[in-house]
C-alpha cells in the first residue's frame, strides 16, 4: 500500500442489479494485474463473487474488497476497491460500504438508464456525501442509448452530468469511444482482451457531434470554476484540457457535477479510461473532510480526526466475516497508524481489543502486512467484542465515530432444528450470522418454542437458510415467510398512572409513575430534541423531585421493554413519545426494579387508552413490462391493495411505479412472469410502515 495518501483512492462500484458492476470489477482486476484471467459472472468464475451461492445465482450477495495498483501519468496509485451488491435485499452491504468510501463509480445499463435500485444507491451516496463518477455500461447491448441514459441521470437523480466521453456506435456497432477532453478516438483490441488501446482521429461522421458535446463540456466546466468563466466569455477555445479537468475535479469533489464515461465491460471497452477517471476526479483520503465523532466522556463535545499518519489512531468497523482463523473485521482507518500487536479501545462498549494480525484483502485471498495507515481499508484479526458500526481508537485518545443507519427487517419466518445436535449448533450459528449482517435478526419465542429469523426480503432469508444448511451443516425445518408488522397508537392519552406495589414480609416494592403518550415521528422527536431510540421517544418532565433522579432511567427501561413486546399481537411498538410528568416514591420500599415495573404498567395502560393500530410495511415496486400487459398488471396491483403512483412509456416498454403492502407481494415474481409470458420484470424495496385497515388488522391478529 502506498504511504503517500495523494496516491490512494478508496472507491466502491455500485448500481442497480444486472447493470454489470461485478463484470466491471473483474476487468479492473485484470488490467491492474491482480488477476491473470478475467472471471465471468455468467460462468460463475468471477473473483469477487466467491461465495458458492453468488456463483450459482450470478448475483453479488456480499460486498467484497480488494486492493490493486494502477499506473497513471507516470505514478503508481493504490486503489482500495469494494464491489457491492445490486439486489435490494442486500442494500445493507451498499450502506456500510458507502460509509467508509471516499468516492464511488455508479454503473448504469445503457439501455435502461437510471433504474429503481440506482436511485436507492444514489441516495445512500448522498447521505454519506460520497463524490461519484458515472459509467454508462453495456453500450454493446441491443437498444443501448447513451443520450437517453445521460438524460435519465439528470432527470431522475437530479444530478448535473457532464459527458467526458461519447461512444462510437452502439449495440453491435459499438467500437470504442471519443475522449472529449483530448478530442481523440480510442479503440480497444478485442483479441488482446482490451489490454491494447489504440488512439486515432475522430471518425468523420462523429466530428460534428463530438464538437457539440465538447462545447457542452467546456460550458459546464466554466460554470464550475470562476477562473474559467471570464476566459470562456472571451474565447472558449483558449481553455485547455488540463483546465477543464481541474474544474470538473473541483465540481465532483463539491458534489456539483458527475463526470460521465461509457463503455462495455463484457467486451473490455473503456475500463482503463474509467480507472484513469477515478484517479483524476475522485478524492484521495486527504481531500475528504476530517472525520467527525464525539468524545465518549462527554457526548456534547465534537471531535475530528485528520487523515494523517501521526494523528491518534481511529477507525470504523464496517463489516465482520466469520472465518476459520477468527473473525475478519474489515476496518477503514481514518487517522494514525496501526501496527499489528497493538491494543486498541472500542469506546462504544469500553472494551480493549488486541490486533493480532492485519491483512490487505483481495476478495477471499489475503496478504499479511505489519502496519496499516490512515486512508487504508484492511481486515483485522484478534477482535472479540467489536461489530459493524463500532469505532476503534487509541486507548489514550478516545473518539466515537458516527454509527451507520441499518434498516429494520420487513419479513420473518420460523425455523426449528431437526435434531438435538442441530439445536445446540443453531444458537451459535445465528449469533455468527447476526454479527456478519446487521440487517438480519433472530429471536427465540419462549411461548411457542419457535426461533424467528427476520430479514430484508424473501431472497435474503433464503440465502440465510442456505448458509445454515449448506455452509454450517445444520438441519432445519423452515416455515412460510411472514410479514414483520409493527404496533403504534392512534391518538394521545394523558395522565395515566402505573403503580407497582408489592408487600411481602419485610421490605416491599413501591413504584408510582404518571405519563402522557402521543404519536410521534423521528422528525418530530428531532425537533423536540428528544432521544428517539428504536422509534420510541422518552421525555423526562418530572419537577419538584417527585421521583428521585436515580429511578428515572429505570422508568425509561420499563417503558422500552414493554414497547419491544407490544400489546396487540406481540409486535414491537413504534412512533410513540412518552412523557414522564409525575409520580411518587417510598423512602424504604422504592427500588429500580419497582420503577421499571411501574413504567411498563403505565406504558401498556396509556397505549391501550390511546387506541392501538397495526402498521404494515409498504414496498416501492417498479415493474417494467411490454405495453400489451399493462392493463392486466395494473388490475392485479389494484387487487393487491396497490396504488400506482407513476406510469411512464419508454420506447416499447412501460415502467410502472407503485406502492403495495408487503403481505400482498409474496410469490409476485412468479405471478408476474405468468401474466406477461415471462417478459415483465419487477424490483421491490421497503418504503415505510403504514396503518392497516382495522378489518385486515383483525384478520392478521387472529392468525398470529
């Protein structure tokens, strides 16, 4: 790894499913010399898709990291590259990768342009302020349209795209690309797997179009850099390629533009130029603002860490993978240096961890290194008590970096071990899977004796089941998937008392609290400056010491434990603000346990009085269908309580955007294929939780 941070790039490749991310990554590995043979997704030989499940399905399930060198302008750069999944069920993999990346390459299908999941990953990159370069892939596909895809990036993502290249031909006639900075054409020798790149003059028939796109490039570059504006007004032809490139770099780092490149990864066209663009336009670790965190000793104090080798060490765990030699803990190092054998602090839980070994990763292969530095992404071995989202830092200079956002699971199913031996292994296996995947949850139901596993979709749970059975050799019987509902209140309830009094011989128990409850969203809680954990807000408005301060955390704990188990059907309660307004205590009999019980009692009574409702997950569904099936598909969506929000005709197909309850969407892919003779496709991602009609919620509660 390079010790000069100017020569380091931490980038991810992200996109909608089937846009060609892994194919792009395989070419990157080949051209950077990290693999001597190009792996293919459709043959199940892709280096980065190394899980058996990934090779069988031809999709990426977990993000894979690799480190590779790249020569550009006479310098050798180190690229830490993460290939992320496109399927919405594994959106958590994109989320945690975005958190630790400095830049991203967004890949688009040249025929489809911006698709549903493209918008999701774009929003994730926005959330973490990740600058992007866009690559319009599959220019060799029938129906590929560069200009259409370019326009969808502006219209659907609200971005400011700037074309740095245009294609020479499209579909079967796609041959190469025109570089608008140099105004030269580039052709890639297919006999040499695209490794030989030939520069020629722009074909005569493309000169006029190239001039138009070049004018647009110069025009937008002048808008990005005030120094160029005057020069542009006087004579736009006097602006040099270097000046344009510098302006586009400024704009990319400031999130005011997105450079657009094009190619065809499967035919090995355009990848080297894409790597050059990643170096030219995406930031090195020193160009990213210093990472911010809080002081664990005083959470109101904001601390920063700069990407310097001599700064105190800080890093963020963004992925944990169970391994035969001990958990591999993938960590982005933000500041300082980390030699192997170091003892570091996890300030979140106060535990100290030993770093026994450090690896530079290449998909499933690894190379041991002695020291890791700021700006690097490495895998650590030896950590016992650190999970995804945890901070690691210097024991004498603690800092807690911002945690990641993990969505709640929307679907669950019951599993039971087949034998007593399987039962022993199952608990440990589920613990391992939860450590690896924060969007997966499991819990044991004491009443029914069932183990319930929850995840982001049917495919997610199927992959989990296959891991248990195939990878961990545990025999399990699996129930049918079911929806993860939530409970909430439909109105307010004021001055509700919860009194817990227990008199046994000797010292008794006494806790007495009075609370108000009302519906509340996360945004409202933020405005009120209320801690909103697991979608429950707790506000302490006790005056005149009616309840001693030491008992108030116990009241909150009682409220939160009651919220987890729900009231209507045992589903977690959400979107509620609890206000503690009064109470009383006993000098001798009051205790933390008594006030915890009183808090739980008051919460249950208040919610029952406020009116209870069942919330169901609503999915954003995008369907692409030939026009002739639109009528039957929209009719079917209506029968599933779906609401069509938008319907757009794009050439010969229609794109339908709808909101449909998850409970109505099980097995939908099969039904859609049947309705459209196999020609329609759909994608689905969680949108929000919404109140269910009372008659339907009664049915759910009767059967739960």
